[in-house]
C-alpha cells in the first residue's frame, strides 16, 4: 500500500487515499500508447523508467508456455503477479501492526495495471477480489476498481459492497460503450472516468450524437470523473466539459473534475463525491 496523489482517490473521511498493486503490467497498448484512445500510458512510462529493475526481478508471469515467453520476461510492463504485495494488502487491512490506521482507507486497486484487463489470469483477479471481500466483512475500507476493458466485468459481478466499479473512456463512443457495459453490473457505486478527455461529439454537431444523459441514467452511474491528458499536457475543449457536466447534472450525478484541467475551468472546478460516500 502506498499513499497516492491521485486527487479523486480519497479515504472515506476525505483525505488522500492509497494505491495497491498486487498485479502490474498491461497488454492494452502499442509501444506505450493506450489502445483506448491512443494516448501515452503513465504506467508504461514508469515501468520502463524508475521501476524497470524492480519489475524485471519478478518472474511470476502468465506466459511460461508461450513461444515468446522469454521476450515477455524482458518486458517490464508485461503482466506480473506480486504475492508479497497481496499479503501486504491483507496486512494493511487486517494485521494488528496496522491498527493505528483506525480510520477506513480508500484504495485504488492496480493503478499500474488493469485488474480486469485482457490476458490477466482470472485466478489473479479472484485472489485480489477475495482480499476485498474479506475486508468488506470486517471493515469500512473502500476499493476503487477502474478498467478499460468493461466487457470483462460481468463475470465478476456482483461486486462486494465496498467496491466502487468504474470504466475509463476518452471520447463519446467509449463513454457510450462504457455505460452500456455497466448497465448489468451490480456494485454499490458505478462510475465513469472520462480521462483523458481527448474528443467529444457535441450534441449540436450532429443529430446522431448520443444523448449522454440517457446513457448515464440507464447505466445507473453514480459518479463521473473528468480529466485532461498529462505528459504531454493536452487540455480538452471547454465546451466538451460543459456538455458532459450538463448531462451529469441533469441525471443528478456528482462530478469530480481533476486538478489538471483547472487552467481551463478556473474557479468553476467541481470535486464532488457520491452522496452518502
């Protein structure tokens, strides 16, 4: 467990939360560019940078019988499982040595991977979810789950009551697809993270533009996050943000605007959390 600067990852008391990475790596990229919008993946950059030697030292990969498994071992951002981190998560949540953390924690699970990503062995995902289920029975910790592969969520639904389950989208089409995938998912909080916001079809630009409001309502979305691309910084257009926020307001959904588009929004930055959270 590590303290995080990700601004929307909050403990239930509103203070900054934690990240937990018992799985690292991802297959949803081409040379570090995310397939879900063709933007630079920060996790890939870190894995090939200051974390490279740490990751390469881990040999627990799901590919020992693949013809090119040697190449995978040489890729620091290939999928890896970390049993000691799984145990550290259990210790953080349950061990007496951590009882001084009396307040419930908010934990972003696998920000250096995708817990539901293509190629991630289901037993890896299940081991992580079991820790979360155990925590649900004994504590008030909150776990943020976020995926770019929403088609893989259904097999793990319903989720424990301490899970906030979200899908990342970068444009209109991905947002609509995310909402559709979340319709049948059972979770206490379902959220849509439009980050980085790279493109948006404004409703006035074409009669066939989907009505985001109705998609949000049909999916039962409880929270919406908006953020810009960073490194390199690429701010979204203000009218994109305005239309998305308008749809969320109409649906009665709280909006969390990340700090990175603040130069665009000025004092109008909203950082709301789901009611009752």
